C-alpha cells in the first residue's frame, strides 16, 4: 500500500523520494498487513541469500564486524527477515569453522517517509529470537538507493527484495507537455497499457536503464573487495511490454485514480 500527497491528483510532478512511501502503522490499509507477497519473495530467495552471506563473509577475509545493508527494507513483518537470515547463515558457518562469529552492523534503508520507528519497535522481538548469539547493531538509513548512501568500501553484503522495480522518477519524456517535440503522451494511463504508444515502453526502458546503472555504480563504490549483492525484483517473462495480467491490475488503478482526479478538479 502506497502513500502519496495530493500532487498525484493535481497533476503536479511528484518528488518520489519524499512523496512516496509505504503505509505506516498496523491497520488494514498498512503495508504491514498487505506485504504477504513480499514476504513470500524473501522466503523463496532465502537459500541464495544465505549462500551469498557466507561467501561474502569468507571472501572479505572473515571480518570481525560484518556490515550488511538491506535496501528498501520498508516496515512491518518483512523488514528484518532478510538480515535475520543473513546473520543466522554466517553464525552457522562460524560454528562449523570453530570461529567466533562477527558482530553485525545492520543498515536498513528506505525512503524518507518510511516508518522506521515501527522497525525499531520490533528490535526487542528480534533480539529475543537470538539468545546467546552475537551482537548486532541496527541503523536506519533514509534516502534513495539511486544515489550514495554509505561510506566508500564499507559494506560486505547488500541485499534488496521487491524494491528495484521502483523507478527514481517518472520518465522525462512523459513529463513533457503535449505538443512538445520530446513529449510522449500516455494520457489517462498510469503505466504501460495496451493503448499506450510504443514510445511509452521505450521511455520506461530507458529510465530503468539509467536508474539501474546508477544503482550499480553507487554500490560499486560502497562495497569492499570480495563483497556481494543479492537482488530480488520483478521482471517480465517475455519482451511484451503490456502483459495481460498487468493490464487488469493497472486498468483498475487507472480507473480509480482518474475518478479521484475528476473529483478534485
């Protein structure tokens, strides 16, 4: 569930870094109550994440303190699942190696409006599930992962789940006024649909390419030699931009937003 300000309905171009974030709290409309699919994706990628955690620990020289960043952690029951898995995997490996496990520096990142307080309130529960385990220190890091977030060469492992399909902004071509030479008009739509002109899919493709390249450049500066990343995010089964299953979901959202916008106007 997303929160945004009235700019979305007034036609104003939004600053996604500040205006978009997941619903806070624990009521029926909150992200905490509507994140089962995200939790399933985290569970399905558990084996790869655990494998990468051990490989990163060994590949970076078995550090005394292991820094782990979760990018797009959100809040609610899924916020600590990934980092908890990572700590468990490394600690298990250390038992087999007859080594003392490292301390963990857990860096939880999301946009500025994220409900970090809800995440912090869940830390006692995390600690209760780790009796006798090594120390872990948790820090909230607000900001967009399409930019630098951490000091150079400070991270041993980066994970991100169900986050990288979110773009940093609406493609610039779609922000141009109708009639402008660079404009790509997708009137009445919120994404790529069957009625969208080809330039719309191309605009989104270019924006994702720019964003993902920026993401990789930033993480390359922040991760130590031998460090790793585990990224899980949505993709397409084929090159068709407007899949049938997507059309239904986005079509309902378009209808709802257009109805809300007509009421505001």
